[in-house]
């Protein structure tokens, strides 16, 4: 009997995937290994309803758009702790820096989730969950090298002894990289944007008594990478470099207070520091120089509870969740730039505190109808209170081998600290901003059909989603250079997934997403939201110990701020489509030793994820991993 896969992010309660009334994708450590993923960008690029935009290769800024929402409307968690950077002008998370060292799974929940997680979860939530220690002591190592000039080393140690468990992971990655300036531009020089990354995590646990565990988790990353900036015309300066350091520490106490009551108390601290340097280059026609510092700090306190309620009549598997979260964000930013000899100085020194109560309930009626509902009241110091809700049902119809789902809810995004309190360079923050707010729903159907001796021969899922976002925070230049609440966005689309498992040695996972994201006032398509996206992942085992995993990613044309062949802005218009093909091959020599060969963009596509920024060229990585 197969144990149903359970998800914790969608409801805060471990729930079988099939009973969640939301768009959910789980990227497991096995998928990461089979497909040869190295970075978060790699892992997220094939998720339906999600678009990743990276302005260059690893190390370059990468944004994620879920179901047409903005990149700052996606909440990112690490083991349940919010890690969006409060010092970023938009409060976004940069997906372009992190590797997948120590990651057990990534849960991607699409749709409004503020009723569980508060501000930021308009488009959805991405929860990066790391692997805890367990079992007898085990060490692991992976070493790889490739072209053009890439080196990667990962090492891990984990285990448990009596009441104690532990896990330590560390990695280093260096790449010569590629020039993010497209070859079509006359300003292309071929100057490579290299990337260096060191990352590690430590997870310690002590089971004080059965059912009660005290744990400490810490992770850190330091990155150094070159980057390209756009001027008028674009100029590819060889000395532009960005430094980034982040750290997370969490102390948690989990206890089974009573057989029916589980409580978790968790205190966390998050630190982000970024420094971007672009010395003045005499050849730069823009005469630009940058010396920018961003420092963000977050303190987060959570108390989460799960109560298992007794069965009542037709109601089974009844669970109630409730909790409290208090978050304090601090931003200290300083920009010291110059354009054509004119100085541009801007600063943000601000803080914001939010306190939120959440509650939710889940129940299955007549073993067919699973209901979930949640409420949250959040008090944000700078903008006041925000109330959000979410509800959904999943109806199982085993006679049709199908499940039908319907859900809806609201979400909000509090203004960033820069939007509220930034100053300098002519900009003046607006302390009177209101939060962005959304309301949306989705309806879907999934079915799994057996054939040819395979219980899961084929699975089909179709979901329609619709979201309206109002009080959008936009920058205006008249009568004052500031931010204001204007506009409304209409977002709708269809996500379709199709999986085939015709044989034990062959499987295919296909996904197609249609997205219509528009400014409700003008009817114009929103930037960088393609109407059509497609992904295909195959898993082929031609021999018992060999796995071949090709991946195809297609992004259709999308509206963008265009850059012409001479590096000048060319207004707004359609940016061309692109197709990327990756492949990973693994040969399991022994149960504890494997060789792998990963090829990325093997046909050297010239696709531009954002106009003026080229997708990294063809690269190959050959390596071995072992455990002992």
C-alpha cells in the first residue's frame, strides 16, 4: 500500500496532497537528484503556474511570478520562517543566490494564503524544507566539475544517537559564468559574470521525553557574483560585482502536550546583507558608478497548535489549528550612486512590526468531502489591521477515479519599508500607503486512471484560477516622486498537468499554463507574464542502474520593456519566446556510489527571460556522489 504524500504548508496541518483544495507542487530531494538541479531557479522553472525570471546566470537577481501576480506578492519560507528580504525596495526574495544543499523538499502552494501566513502571500507560498538528522551516522559527498569552468562540492553528515539527532550540510560552487548581455546587442563584449557561493546548515535536535523535541537550526550563505546593469545605452562594465550574505537561526520546542494536542513554539532571526559595487569606468557612456548597501533584519516569533478533534457523525479526521505570530522587520539601506557626474543618494532606515492571530479547521465528511477553512487577523504597525480568509472543498468521486476542488480567499501585501519611509534622490516615502489586497478563487478537477498493469498509468489535472488585486502600490513622479495606491489587476488562467507512467522504467510529467494578466484600467498585459508556458520532464531507466532525465522548458512571447540591438530602451512590446532543453544522466555504480552528467541549455538557446538579459549558454557538469 502506498502512503499518501502529505503537505504541511497549505493548511499548517500535515494533509494528504489529494485533499488540498489548492494548486500544489512538491519538488522532492529525489526529483532534485534525478533532474540534476543545483539552484532554486533550476528547481522552480518547471512548476505549473509559476514563471522564473533571472537577469543572467547563477548569482544574478531572479524573481518569481505565480499566476500572474507580482514577484513581491510571493511569500518565501525556510522551514516555516518567512525569509523575504525587508531591506529590498520591494520586500522580495532573490531566488538567484541559493543552491539546494540540504533541501529535503520544496512545497509550492499557488493561490491566496495570507489567512495562514499574513502579508505577502497574494500569489502563493514557497516553503523550502531541509532534511533533519535520523538513523545511524552517515556521511555523504558530491564532487563535480564542468564547462565552462565550473566546480561544485557538497558534503553532509547526519544521524541520531539516543535522544539526540543531528545534520550538517555544506557546499561550495564556483562558475565562470556567461555574459548576461545578449549577443545581438552591439555593446556585447563576452565578459563573463562569474559566481561563487558558499552555503551551509546545521540542524540539532534533542528529544527530551517522547513527544517533546527541542531543536536548533542555523543556515548561512555567502555569495559573490558579477552582474550587468542597463543604461542608455547598455554598458557591460567588467568590474560590476555584488556581495550577498544571509543567515537564519531558529530555536524551536515541539511538544505533544496531550494525545490530541500538538504545540510548537519557535523563535527565529534572519539577517541579510548585500553590497553592490560598480566603479566608474571611463568608457561607460552613462558615466555611472554605484556603491549600494542593503541590510535587512527580521525577528520572528511563532506559536502554532494543532488539535485533533473526535469524530462526530459523518465527520472524520477533524483538525483545528490556531496560533500567533509576531514579526519585527528592520531595513538600513544606503545608495551612493552617480550618473553623468550627478550624485544620486538614497537611504532607508525603518522598522515595522506585525502581530497576527490565525485559526483554521479541517474535516472530511462521509469520507468524500474534505473541507478546509482559515482566518487571520494581522495588525501591522505602519498600516493598521488586515483581515483575510480562505475556504475550500475537495470532493472525492472514486467511481470516476476523480476529485473535484473549489477554493477561494483573500490576501494582502503590506507596503515595503522603502515604499513607506525611503528618502533621497528626489524620492519621498509615503507613510499613508494602504496594503495591496486581493480576492480570488480556483476550481479544478483531477483524475488518475490505471492501464497496462500500472495503477497510475495516467493522471490529468485541470485548474482554472481568477484573482483581482486592488490598491496596487505604484511609483509616480508627479506632483511628487513617491509611491501611491492606484490601479487594479485582473489575473486569470488555466493550469493543466498530465503525467504518464506506462512502465516502471518510463514516466513523463507535462505541464501547460495559460495566463491572462492585465491592468484592469488600460487592458494592457502586465510585464513579464507570458500567456503560454510549457514544461516536460521525462524519467527513463533503460537499464536497472541508469537514469536519463530530459527536461524541456518553453516560455511564450511576453510583454516587456524592450532593449534594442544597440542597447537603448525601445518602449514596451512583445519579447520573443524561448525554449530551453536540459538533461541529466545518473549511473548508480553501487548502492552508495553514483556518477552523473548534467547538461543545461544544451542547444545554446539565445532566449532572453527579460529583454536585454540573455539566458546562460550551454554548460555541462560531470560528477560523483557517495555516502558512507
